[in-house]
C-alpha cells in the first residue's frame, strides 16, 4: 500500500555566506587546494550515509539523527558550501522513524532521498527551498516483512528506480530477505516491484546505475545456505551479485560471483565499456571490472596485513582511474578508521590515505570534484559534539587535507 504521511520539518540553522575582497598578495593561500575536515551534529548519534553535488556546486549529505526530538530518528540533511560550512542543517520527520540512505540531485535544484520509514521503504522529493513535493512509503504485502531502500536512480521516462532489500523476522528457522526493486513514476507512485533471492537464503541490493545500452544494473550480496547475517552487513559466507534489467524490473538477468572468500558488493560504477563493482572479501577491499556483456575483465584484492578492510563507495577520477572509500578495522577490533584509496584503470593501488583517531571513524560515500579533489562522507565518534557525528572530509587530488 502507498500512503502519504504528514510531516514536520525544522531548520536548525541557515547561514548566509559571502565574499567580495580580492587578495593581491604574492603568497596567497588561494593558490592552495581547498581542503577541510568537519563534523556536523549535536550531542546524540548522527550518521551520514550518502553525498551528492547540486547544480550550483554545493554538497548535500543525507543520513539520520537521534540528537533532536524523537529518539527513534529523523532524516538528517546538510547542505555544505565549498569551505565546508553548513549552509543548511536540518532534520525531517514523519509518522515513523526515518533514515536517509541515498540522495539524488536533480538539474532544477530539487533532490530526492530514499531510505526507510519504520518497516517501509520511503521516497521523498524536496524542492530547492526544502519544501516537500511528495513523501511516499512502500509497504510490504506481508505484515511480517520489512522493506528498505539503499539507493535510487532516475529513469529515462522521468520516473525512478529504488533498490534495497526485504527482511522477514518470522521465518520458522531464521530471518531471511530478498533483493528489492521498486519502479515509480515521476511523482513517486509505484508502477511495479520485484523481489528475488538470487538463489540464496538472504539477498540485498546496495547500489544501482544506468548502462550505456539503456539498461540498469544493481550490485549487492547474497548469503547461501542457512547462515544468519544481519541485513546489509558483511557476512563470512556471502557472494557478490549483480543484476541487469531494462525499464521494467520484470526483465531481469542475474549473475552471482562465487569465490572461496566472502565477497560483498557495496557500490557499482558505470564506465565507458562496462561497469565496476567494489566491496570486500571478508578480509580486504575487493574491486572487479566487467564489460557491457557482463564478462569479467579483472578483479583485484587490495591486501592490507593485520586489518580487515572493505570499500563502500567508488567514483571515477579525473585522470581515468578510480577512488574508493571504505573502512579499516584492526584484527582485535580496537581501532576503526576511514580509508581513501586511489587506483589506476586496472584497479592497482596508487595510494591510500587513512583518516581517524581513537574512536569509530567510517567512510561511506565519495565524490570526485571538478578540481580533481575528493569529498567523502561518513561518521565519527573521535570528534564532534558527542556520540557519533556526521563526518565530511574534502581532500586534494592526492587525498591529503592541507
């Protein structure tokens, strides 16, 4: 059932920034790349999950916050200028707890957020002034099954595709779930949907792209057999999946990568001659390149001794390579930091940068900027206002914060 919910939206802060002075000094700091490392949030737990750039060059971050009002959580939206200052810092709530997992910017300045609302997937469209154009939830036909959305993309007919997963806690043996695909029209109303397991006990999708041939490709993971894994979390027996379909998700082609290690697919990137999938293999960052016919071109494991690492996001770099964002965890679980990795066109590591201090510091999504630098979003408990805070870092083209 699709239903429209009432909502409340509150602007926590709105900052007008301006500049108008010319610096004619010979040693101007403006010659240096713009880099910064900032946290956003209040005393409770605040998380940043996805990031995109607006037509005017601002950065939009979405996630969730438990710092304000309802302890069950609100969607957290932050609009950031080029200097890392929050132009808008706001939260959004409805009848159920909300989490924003993905954000999509539109050319007219509006943007969409996909995520969860209670036990349902949710799609919200905001105009450029943060007015709500629509808010629609997508419920499961079963009262025992939950839906969630992890990513979204616009379609050629003006609609949208959401991907994520389902979760059923009432199975007689163990919880289970399926990959979820929802197709909507331009106003967010559901046209059709598809769920499938990929031949496994548990499956979920994490990311979706459009392909040069007009089709769409999603990436995610499946868990075979009777193993129990938390939804969306790495599992020691998981496999990477990717599935291709046309405008209607009913026309689906599915592929599963079965290896000895526990591969998980977290993000997918469209490239000129195919696509790239990144994730982890249970121990190290995993990256694979496939052509448009879905034939493997190469796979790489970026081994880092004495730690467990995984990639959650990928973007193309201005020189034809790739940049990955993820996290690294010490084998004794005492230290978790974000990692930013630059590779060449064949997935060979050029450099890696580690960000974090003594707390839990994780990286979730990354963008390449026009000047060749990068910006990533994550969450940190090492600094900020307390608890976990949204964490956004802008680096130069070498991954450094100057």
